[in-house]
């Protein structure tokens, strides 16, 4: 019994919904009927209130409508038609152009990747150039700052130099050499030092010989001489050992308080030079040279009494002022003078009386003939 009651309670809401819907539909039908009746009454009322119109009045009204309607000019109509045709033609051309432009744009769009790649490359190039320009600007700023802090160069006082007056060298001239270097002037007396070197070599000749070789003539043939038995034999000459020569003179320590004497090895030359190097305090400076009792002025007065004596100054680049001052002394005494710019602060001269062992140059022989240039002729200044 309980289950039957529960099923009856669930059917009640559906019946109520159906009743409500039926009522709503009925009301809507009644409203539609009333609206239809109201419209029919309104139309009948409008038609009943219209005044009656005769056939003549109707014709008159239609005539007025026709007259008030604007009439079209055939010529104007033709012109309008032509304009319309032209506009249609232009629009057609525009559409065609738009189609072609679209095709071109499609082609350009196809190259977009290549253009983007070029743009990226230009950006990298621009960045690199920008970096270079910034570096150059920084270097320019640095140089400007360095220039601002650089002191203004003040040139030294002018020096009066006499114009040279070249004259021939006297016959059988006896040259007395002076080295002007490091702000001091030194009397070299080189001929006496050369005699000393030759004497020492001759004294130690047997221990200095490297080998004996035959003397050759200008034609390249051995020069033949008679020995003590009257037999013709090649004339021999001694070739000295450079290394032994240098070691010998290093042990002897020849020279004086003013000058150091030494032999300098020359591996690529068959002759060896000797060198005279002034000691740091040797010689005389500018103030001492101006003193009449100086060694330099006493030597100048001595050379004045010796015929054919020529004073030769070897001037190093740092002592030009000292030379110009010292030069006035022999000029005032009438002693002949010559000079040259010397490339070293020491004096060097080749010993031509002896040959030494050497390593010949390995330079390839060329077909170009050797041009011999004579040395300049020594002249007085």
C-alpha cells in the first residue's frame, strides 16, 4: 500500500504543468482573435472615412504625378552610360594591376628570407665598424691627451759654423789624429800604436801562424823564388790565427792611461783591425781646451813647428760644440785642419801588414760586374 501511494504522489506535478500550459495557450488564442478583430475594425474605419474620388480626379492626380516626375535627357543618359563604361574599364584595369601586383608581392615574399639574411649581415658589419670607430676615437683621445701633456720643444741655442774652404792635402802630409767624442778630445797618436802592434805580432809570429799558403800573382799563378840552394820554389806567406791574435793582445793589455788598445776579430775579413777606445776620464773637455796650458794647445803649438803636419779631427755626433771650439786653436796658429763625422766613439784602423784566417762569404756569384768606386780624396778644410 505504501508503494502505491508513493507512485501517485509523483504523477501530481505533471498534471498541474499540463493544466498551466493549456491555460496559457487558450489565453494566447483569445488575444490573437481580439487583435485580428481590432485590425479589421481599424481598416474598415479608415476606408469609410476616405472621401470618394471620381474618375476625372484620378486621371488628374496621375497626370500630376507624371508631370512632377523628373524627365531624363537622352544625351545625358548616353554620357552617363559612357562614364559608367569608362569606370568599368578602369576598374577592370585596376583589378588586373592588383592581380599582377599580388603576383609580384608573392615573388618578393619568396625572397624575404634572403633579405632578412642580408639585413643580419649588415647589422653584424655595422657593429664591427662601430667597434673599430670607437677604438679609433679612444686612440685619438689618448693621443690628444698625450699631446696636451707633451712639453713644448725648446731648440738649443744656435751655433756659428764656418763655411768649409776645401784645399789640397800637402804632399807627404803627416796626419795627427784627434778623436772628439763623449764631450772630450783625445790625441790618438795612432801611428805609434800601429808600430807597437806590428812589433808585438812580429815578436810572437811563430805562435800566431795558422797556415802557410803560396803567394799568387795577378794572373792567379804561384809566385816562384829561389831558395838558398838555388831551386825555384813557390813564395809562401803566413796566415795568422785571429783568435790567437785577440787573446794575445788581451793578455798584453797594451795602451796608456788615456787609450785602451785591443784587436777586434772579423771572421768574414782577411784583415784584422785594432781599436783605440778612450778611457772615461781621458782627454780634455771644453773648459780645458780653452786653457793655453792644456795638452791640446801645447800639441797645436808643437805641430805648428813641424812641416807638412795636418791635424785631423774625427768628430762623434755628441761633441760638435767641442770640435767647433777646439777648431779655432789650430786656425789661429795656422795649422792645416781636416775633419769628418765619425760613426763611433772610438777609433779603428785595419792592420794591412798581416793576413788572418777568415770565412769567405757564401753569397751567390752574380753576372753583374763589380763596380769599384774610388774613395774621396782627402782635402783640408
